[in-house]
């Protein structure tokens, strides 16, 4: 345990940031899961809505440095590719 006041503050700050990052990441996982379910069900209208929401939330997470910006862009690209393939299949 830290003894110095500034070190104690850093611990508190890190705990807050960790909690925020966990909340954001779990929310992202839920959004991506909803998109996957919509694609699997063949509901392209819902999938399109979920795709725009997923893109928005991924970019917000990247802006807050929860995930890397290139990782967010990569995920958006892969989601869009899957959506376009599903749309072409129908």
C-alpha cells in the first residue's frame, strides 16, 4: 500500500479509469454481440442500425483511449465487410 499522498491519489485515479474502461469494453461486447445476432438471423435492417451504433461506440472508445484507434478501425472494417457480404447474399 502506498504511503505518499500523490501515490494514493494515483491509485484512486487508476481505479476510476479501470472501472470506466471495463464498463465501456463490456458495453462494446454487448453491442457487437447484438450485431452478430442480427446478421445470423438475416435481419439486415436491424443489422444496419446495430452497425452504425457499433461504429459510433468503437470510435468513442478509441477517442477515450480505451482501445487503440487502429483496433477500432479494424473492427469497424470487419463488421462492415460482414454486413456487405450478408447483404450481397440476399
